[in-house]
């Protein structure tokens, strides 16, 4: 009986390794296997911990596909896989947190290959990426998502971090607080040893309404800003719109002038809500610029038909 149990465990470990390395896929496991995998993870099997996290976040369907190789004219089988709706195992945030900690605590004993595989599974792979950097895997820098970390690594001369951050400043990643800045992008690409030239996007305007909610006192600075910009750069009293250039508005809000479009109207009929209507190539940058400039306000956006 003990030999049978040992054999079952050995088969399970092999299956776990195959799924971890992508040789097989999650559909070879079911919910009933979760407790067995958890036992392996609790015994220190990092591959099992990774497979559990992956299985609690996704479900896969795999199949063998046959095709004829054009060079040899022979039939070849290849394993295909697709992600489908659902999860392989019942998801539990506390279990994912505990399993993640087990993996992070074991990073020093993991191989470089295992570290890379685990990075593809964890929602926050930064501790493993730092471990890879410590082992000379400089390309790991390109996979950090935090701009502050990328900047620190770029300042230390890491070319991969510099190129990644430079790309963000080239096109903007406003949700992370990065607005288009060609000068900054060029500096970073120079560190990366790459040529760089800023190419503005072609104009493809869309419309959106921005709802800024707060007390009358909190909204007053917004009114003052729009009125001042309209007086200086817009068209006062024009029934067709204020036509405050987006480059002026964005430069004022966040210091970046590389956005095309216009602020067209400001509605102040409701005491606790200002509605701004604008046209631009991309609507999200102004949303994040307003949120950054007026953090005490509740600000939402709704795209409108153009």
C-alpha cells in the first residue's frame, strides 16, 4: 500500500513539473487535486505552489494537433493550449498570499530557470526579479512595472530598464503618472544606447465628458483655471466652444504639452459637479492629469459619440 501511495506522489510531482515548465497544461488537474498539491507545497515543493496559484487564476484546455511538415512531408503532432473561462482550482486570496510568500522565501535556492517561470505566474514578481538581477540577469529589469524602480535601475546604468522607461515616456503611461516627455525619453534611450526621435500621433479626435465632483469650495480652483486659460488661449464668448488647446491644458496640469485636442465646454450648473467636455486623440490622459492635479476631487470620464 505504501508503494502505491509513493508511486502516486511521484506521478503527481512529475505532472506538476510538466505543468510548471509548460510541457503540459492545467487541464490535467481538477479541483480534487488541490489538496494533494497543497500538501506538496507545504512540504516545500515550489513548483506545486506555482501551479496552485496559476490554477486559482485560470483554466486551460489543451489538445494535440496534427499537421504536415512542409520540409519533411511527414505528419507532426504538437500540443496546443487555450485559456478558457473559469479557474482550475477554487480561488482563495489567503491561500494565494501564503503560497506567494513560500515562493518568495525560497528565491535564494531556486534556479534561474525556475525564477523566470515563477515570475510569469506571480502577480507581483518584483522580489524574484531582484533576485534575478543579483544573479546577473540584467534583462530582468525590463519586467518591472513600477516606474520608480525602473528609474532607479536606469540611474545605475541598466540599459534594459532605461529602454523600458524611455518607451513609457515616448507614448505615455498616464495611469502610472507618466505623461509624454520626449526629452526624458531621449535621455533614457541614450543610456540604453539606442537612437530616438519623437513622432507625434496622427490626429484622430474623440469626445468625452469629465465629471469633477466635490464641494463648491473644492471645485473653485477648477473654475478659476479653466476661466484663466480661456481668457489667455481660448475663445471667450464663442458659442461653438472654449477651444482651449489640449497642449496648454496638459502643460498646465502635469507639465506635458504633447497632447492634441481642445477643451470645448465647462458646465457649472450643478453646485457640487463640474462637467468638462473635450476632444482629443486619447481621452484617458486628461482624466489622469485632472486626478493628479486635483486629488481631492472625485473625477470620472464618459466617452461621447463623435
